C-alpha cells in the first residue's frame, strides 16, 4: 500500500474531497506518485484513509478531469505523464497547463483548439488567411454559394416588421420561429409543441444552458470519444468531469456506457446519433434502444445533437433518437448555422416543459433573448421555401465533393481509410498507423493546407493517426488538387513503426 | 446566548458552513429562531460553536442571500419574516420560494420579474397586449420611430459581404466592430485598443461572462439598491451573494460600500455611474474617486454599466468612470440595444487583456461568437453616421417626452417627487409615503397602464413606494393622457399612514 497519509483539516472550508485531491497533487509534484503508477481502487483507498468512498471517488475524478490521472473503465486509475503536450507543443507553443483541479486549465485548451481549428489567422500553424491555400477545416462553408439575394429579401422583410415587433422580448425565442421549428420537427417524426421549443444562440448555447441547469461541479458527463470538443467545453465550463466512451462502426459504444453507469452516477450523456462527430458513423438501431433503456432505467438525460439535421431534410437517414423517446429523456438540439453560415447564431432545443422553465431562466440571466431580426429572417426563409431550395442545392454539391475526396484519396493515398459519412460535410480519414500525424500537420501548415487533426477530438491523449477533412468549402477541382498535395506529404511522413522489444 | 448546538458531520462532503446554514434553517423552520430576532455577532457565534469566524460568516451570508436573514451594515443580522411575499403574491400568485441556499429560488424570482416587467402578454397583471393602453415599462422603445430604411440598407450591405466573410468565426467579435467601438470610446476619453474590446450578446452577456470568470459560489457581489435586477440575475446565476448598497442623490453610497469591504471580502462591484438604474442619479465626483481608490486598495473589479452611453453621444454628462481608471479595475460595459431595439443583441465589454483571455474562453464555450450579420450591420450604421443621426433624433424626442411627463405629474399629482434623470429614458417617481403602491399597481393593470413598480429593483424587501416610468415609447400626448389617469388612480390610493405608538 502506498504511503498516502492524509488527514482533512477541519478548520478549512474546502470540502474533504478537495483537500484529498490537493494532497494527491502534492504527492505527484514531489514525485512520490510517479507517471504510469496505478492507484489503489477507491474502495481500498477509502478504507486506508478512513474516508467515505464517495469522497475518495470525487477526489480521484477531480484529478482525472484535470488531466493528472488517467482513468480507464475496468483498468484502474493511473498517474499521467506530468506534462501532457498538446500536439502543437513541438512547435514551440506552451504545453497544456497541468495545474490542479480548480484551475482554469480548460481555457488554455480551448484557445489552443480555437487556434488549431477555426481562426482564419492562425499563429500556431502559421496559417494566416493569405497563406491558406486549401481549407479542409470542419465548420467551413462555401460562402460563395450562399443565396445572398434570398437572404437579403428575408432580412429586408424582417426589418420591415420592426415597427410592430421592435419591442419584442421573448426569452424562449420569437414565437413564430418556435411554431415553425415544431412543425418542421413534426414532419421528421418528432412530436413536440411550440411550447417545448427554446430558440438558442446556436447549438453551443443549448449545450451551455443544459450544462448549467443539470451539472454541478464534479458530476460525470459521458461524451463520445473521439467527439465534438465544442459541446465538451460547455460541460467543462460547468465543472463536469468528462468521461470519454468509445465509438465504433455502430456509433457510441453503449455497452461501455452501461458498464460506466454501473460504477459511477452519470448525470448526462452527449451523443450525435445521426452522424457521429467526427467519425460520421450512425448509431445502430440496437444501440439506440439500449441507450434509451439505460436512460430510462437510470434516469439519465441524453443530449441528441442533430447538428446537420437540416442538411438531411429531404433524405432523412434514420429517424432521430428523439422519435423513440417515450420517457422524455432526450434533449434534442438542432441549428440553422450549418445550412447557412457559422455566424448565424440560431439553434434550438426541445425539452420537457419542467426543464425548459429552468433553461429559460438561465437564458434570461445570461443573454436575455436570441437576436430578434435573425429569428424573423429564418422564419421568412422557412416559410418561403428558400431555405429548403438552398439545402437541396447544398446536398447535391456536397455529394459531388465527397465523391472527389473519395476518388482522390483512393488514387493518391490508398493506405488511408475513409469512412463513409452518414451525412454532413466532413470525412474522417484514418491514416496508416506508421504515419507521423504531427509531422504531417507541420508539413501541411507549411504548404497552406488546413484540416483538423484527429487528436483535436480526443479527450484523453493521442489515438491512432487520423484527420477530419471538410469537403464543404472547396470546389471538386480544388479538393482534388489539395488532397493530392496532402497525400504526397503524408507519404513522406510514413515511417517504420518502432518494433516492440519483447520481455 | 441562543441554544444553537451544532456539530459538523465529518462524513458529509458538504462544507461546514453549508452544514451550519442548514442547521440554522432547521432552527428557523422549527420556530426556535423567530422572525425579527437578532442573531449574535459572527465573532460570538464562532466562539460559542468552536468554528472559524469565516465559516460562520459564510453560513450567515448564505442565509442572507437566500432571503432568510436580513443583514444591515452596522446593525446586525435578523431573521426575516418567514415567507416574504412578492408584490404580486396578493394577486394569488405563488410567493417567493424561501428554500435554502443551494436551491434555485432565483428562477422563480426571474420569471416573476419577467412577467412583471417585460413580456407583452402578462398573466400576472392581466395585461395582454391588446388590453395594454399606456406602456411606461422600462426597456421599451418607440418602435414606430426606428429608421427602418437605414436599417435595411445596413443589413443589405452586411449580407452582401457574406461571400467574403461567411466563414468568419471570431469569438472576440467582428474585428471591424471592435475597431469601431474602440474609436467611439476613444472619442469619449476611454483609451482602449481594439484588442481590449469583446463584443457581447448585449450587456447581459457581458455581466454573465464576468460573473462566470470572477465569481465562485458564496462570493460577495455589491450591487446598487435599488438597482438593475438584470445584472443581479447574472451574478446570482454564478452563485454570488448579492449585497445591496444604498443610493442617494450622489449615486451609489460608496461610504457604505467601504464599510462593507472592511467586514467582508467584496469580489465585484456593479454600478451604473452615469445614470443610476433605476433612480437616474449620477455618481458624484468625490464618490467616483473614493470608489476607484477602494478598488485599488482592495483590488476589487468594478463593472461600469454605461447602458445608455450611446444616447448621450452628443452630450456626455460626466466622463465615464473608466476614464479615471488608472489601475485597470473598471470593466466597462456598453450596448447598442438601447438606441436601436431590445432584440438587437450587440453589446461590448472593455477589460484588461489578461481577463479578456478568460472571458473569451467562456464566450466560446457558451455561445461561440456573436451574430455576424448584426455586427456587420452595426459597423455600417456607425460608419455611415446613420446611427448618430438616429440618436440625435431620439434625444430630441426623449427631451420632449420627459418634459411632458414632468409637467403632467406636477399638475396632476404634485405629491409625487420626480427625480431629474441624468440621461436615459426613464424617470424614478417617488410616491408619497402614504400611497398604497400595491393597490395602485392593481388599479393601473385594470386600466391597461403598465410601469415597473419600485420594488422590482430592490433585493431585500419593500422600500418607500416608487415607480419607474419610461417615457421612450409613448408620444407626448399619450404620456399626458396616461399619466393623468395614473395620477387619478394614485390619488385614490392615498391613505393615512398608520401612526406609530410610542413606547
């Protein structure tokens, strides 16, 4: 048994679990707990220290979420390497701050990820807008294909109605938009009344409001791994411990989630059942049923992030998880930003009315109401059929572009495995295991080629090399040219995998 | 000495102060601590219970913020009447939930206040939009006077630039708007670079981001009393204990704030120095200096909510507090919603860069970025001078309307004292002490006259009867007619003040 001598200080206001977490950090700092070392099970620790198991678990979870310990279901808890470098650390950027639980490590992580993924001028990767030649980063759109005059017409009409609507303050959202969303969802099999619809500032605000309403610091939130870090950031901001659950060809590994739920109270599950972000796989029928049964048994709310639902308007793959949800466990989240442009901050959330009262109070306290004119303009675009027309065009374009991506990779870099996305505008490309993903990222940046490295979507360190490529923003010819160049760079970064010594 | 026997339970994760707070609630529930009873000083309590004074203070503060105890600087801590009725309780609405600290009492409060102040259909007061005859509620605008074609032109041009800007994701805000705001503030004597400007979803999001970045549950935030409950809600959402500091003819009573800061660590101060919301008074020069000296000495950040700064563009009364801020303690917050319409969710925040990094991480986690097209349109309106033209017209109109309000009240209800507002679009009207404000509110609702009762702006119960009347939305004739009617109702609600018995 490790020497973990610890006595809580009753003079301190800090709860015992926090004092224990701080004590463990001191042991790690002093080198008495060493990288790779396995900790005793929480039950043993609790007995040895004379504390409740709950207290010990919270302390360990705190350190897991701070990145100081690594937890793997069924394998135990390990001390992580002391400084986990972000993938850009090799390029001279500061490494992720490994400071303890209560610190704001996550803003560092966010800003590194903002830099890596989204900002046009990107100091980390040296990709200023003018040196950027091929942009495969997710979330990009083909802005030249926006139906500008349709948009101008819709906004014109919306602004023209301000003399009657200019005093509207509706924390739930513009009532006609709530009606239009409820109707559109009804057509997709999701029965909801306008009163259950909360208009949000994009899907991100929906995650934030849900997290603030349901999560207390230290609560466990299960997220897909690899998964969408944007949603995860909202949960972290509320103090959640993120627990990654794996993804395979059938989507979220619900069996692992069930195992997790047996050992720990899961307060919330975040999932992308239609088109898993980032791998693009769809959640299988069997898993959907198992997930809802789990939610029902354990009373766990599930966020269904149906981020590209509007892109599948005319060709729904599988019905939404929400259509199978008879126990009102699914919080359904959608957005109009994906079919229009990322700066349009109009999303929506469907929830039971009891929860909605709490969500709208938080919305009022945090931002009063969504932007009125944008909401009115979206109503115009929906009512006139112009949004649907734009979506039909986008779907045709996206299909051509995905085809160009697939063909180019098959011809130029057959070693890579391209997953067939169930929808959306991104393809998950798994590189051969002996490809140096970090080196490739540096080469690509030097050549003005931008994409999202697979590691951006992992929460507990690096996984097999992968890329997420968006095919939304570039015309087919540019996709062919850019990918051929990227494939040549990737071939140059193939290396022999180091042989493992036996014994 | 009261019998307060209490021993913390070491098996519980809850911190000791929380356990003590719960114990006190039980004593109140059981009637062993009775309404009006004065509690021993925290020093005495700490000694009697064998706890640290800090623990006792936190427990008491928790109960103060939950409304179970009332604290008055220099006078001690008292048990409040058990169920504090909201002003609408008399009308059959549920009373404010008096449940303890960790509960969500504040959403109840929010929804009651949303109902009372803002929503067009108002079930509490029976004011559906179609029975509303005179609308004096704060935050309303004269929507018929909006420069619709100017707005249409600005949005038209903004949308026309989407082919180049459609992929913009700027969590700090649209860069040209940051430049324009920095320039406009520079003209008002606030030296700041565009890098210090964070565009927010209205002023409310600025309060929310600041609260989330700086406040931990139980931290003390000093707010003006009476004061703006919108800002206060953001602080409460972050778990703050709100401490009301009084307001007199010179604005926030900084001397009381200094006394408060001597007995308790104040983490944040919220103030409206230019035009105190709701009383309309300006913070005096001497108090401004004292406030900044206090901030410097105690390292307390101050939010300066300059909500109607744009309305004073052409005639700045006093320079902003921020112009005197050499220690970077002032977080300056402004908004464009007041000069345009409440549904325009574009505000801004000026802060030191170190804090801004944290704020923008929270913004990204909670809503990614502000709405792009609205930001571009505001840039157009600023650059073309159309916004300034609109503001000049508004100021003329507001001056006429304030004049009509003043004259009518002087003629029809000279018993009321109208404070001369230093700016903005609202007047604080103090009713004679023997006027039944609750009865008046009911009468006014029955007659289709809406305004904000003074109690909406108080955090610790009822004060002398007052009304906040906006003169923005109604033409001078409507103001005269509506106020004459309201004055007649108020005269009907004058009653003889109950004589105090001596001894």
